C-alpha cells in the first residue's frame, strides 16, 4: 500500500517524508516495516537536543540555529515535543517556529509531535521521527523538548549534543540541578539575558559545574543569549560545533551512539515482550486466568508477572528432538 514511500523519501521527497512521519506517529501497522527499510540509511545526521523549561526560548533558539545551519547549506530537520502544549496531535507547532520564515524552505523540515502514550518520557514516535529525518538526508536534526520530568533525561538517548536552556528567573539553576539537567548538559545557555540576573545565574551554574571534580574530556561551557534579538547565537553555534568535534575526536560520540543502540535494543525487547504478553492475555487461557487473578487482587502483580515471564520463555524453548 505504501510501497513507493521509502524510495521517494530516500530520493528526497518532502511529501513522502511528511507522509511517513504521519504513519509512524499514528503507529500504523506499516511502521515497523518502514523503519526496517529506512534503518540502513541512517547514521549520517548530527543530532542536537535543546531542552529547558517551557517559555525559555527553545523554539526561538532552534529557529536561529537552524538558520545558521541553513546558511552553511545544511539540510535541517526540527522536531519539537511539548507536553505542556494544550494542543494534541501533529498539527500544533510552537508559535516561534510556526511563524518562522524557515517555513516554505524545502531544506528545512519542521514537525511538532504529540506526546500521547509517552508516560512523561520522550515519545517513541519522536525517536522514530529522528530516524526518518536522518534517512531523508538531514545534515542536522534539532530536537526540542520541554525540561520537565523524564523527557529531558531521555533526550540524551536521542541526540549527540544537549543544549540546556535556562532563564534568569528565580531559582532556575537550583531546579535545573534537581531535575538532573546538570548531568546531561553539554552546553548551557542562559537565554533572556536582557533580563536581570543572567550574570549571577551563569556564575551559579559555573560554580555548580566546578563541584564535579571527575576527570572529564568536556566541561560544559556556560553561555548567554537573547534569542529573540539574535544575540549570542553564533557563540552558541560555535560551542555546539566544538562539542561535536571534541566528541568525535575523543570517541565520546562513538560511546554515546553505542549506548544508544544498547538502550534501543533493550527498549525494543521490553516493548515486544509487553505486546506479546498483552496479546497472549487475550488469546491464551492460562495467561488470561492469571490476569483475572491480578485484577481481582487474588495474586500480587509481581508474583504474577514472574509466573508470566516463565510461561512466556517456556513456550519459546525449542522442543527437544531425539
Ligand atoms: N525577553 C526575551 N524574550 C525572549 C528571548 N528569547 C525568546 N523570547 C520570547 O520568549 C517567548 C517564548 O519563546 P519560545 O521560543 O516559544 O520558548 P520555548 O517554549 O522554550 O520554545 C517568546 O515570546 C519569545 O519571543 C530573549 O532572549 N529575551
Ligand atoms: Mg517551543
């Protein structure tokens, strides 16, 4: 039914890309097959994550950075995931990007993604969309996520460089540390530096970073910007490119990508095992009975889960032959 989509996407069809992303986003029955076909064509794109609180200026920064990359002739993909957005589905875009003159530029693909079914983490569909943009031939893929809960920690698993955006408003640096942002940032940027407190905040972050006395190949720089005015963007871009170069030269990037593939492997096992269990709970008498017992609280879910896992692996074991 979608036979031509993959070759069309690989040949650079914007329309095919949009179509495949929709199929993946809706978790169409074709998505796994599409991903399988596209996987061999991935790996060339550089992935940049921008995370931080809602309203910090992430989309504005993404827009400005995308323009710099475009000016260098790069093909750019932008994916925004905003669970705080009251809108759902793929139709809504951060207004910064919706209004951007990047729209209509065929070298830039912009997509806002729903967070449905992500349990607060980064939606699986986002990871897959990044893969599609990679296969499509994007040179740089920018992933914008809101730094609340699990999503900003997941971002590490998807991108090669993480930019954490903070704003001078009170308490932000402490919150960032609590939320684990200090751990994942490769570059810090204090945006809205036109507001009071930016310098103090930069000092705070720098001080917090100095508490970490581990030997490191990369110490995150702390920058400032006024994204809406385009101030500090070149410096941010330079810091990102420097991180990219250091990561490539020291092998950090290779380690990160290896780790990513490992997580992808285990995550897929988890997803597949759960799907299989869900399917069996409907079709298999003993598992259905077990589920009923769990539901009625006559067995605890942990004991039941261990029984189910044993059953699942037992039925997979090949029969002995003489
Ligand atoms: N004062 C000020 N406003 C900014 C700056 N950067 C972005 N904004 C504004 O902050 C608002 C939120 O920006 P947006 O990029 O949508 O934030 P996001 O939610 O992090 O993506 C918009 O109205 C921007 O114009 C800045 O450096 N200073
Ligand atoms: Mg945004």
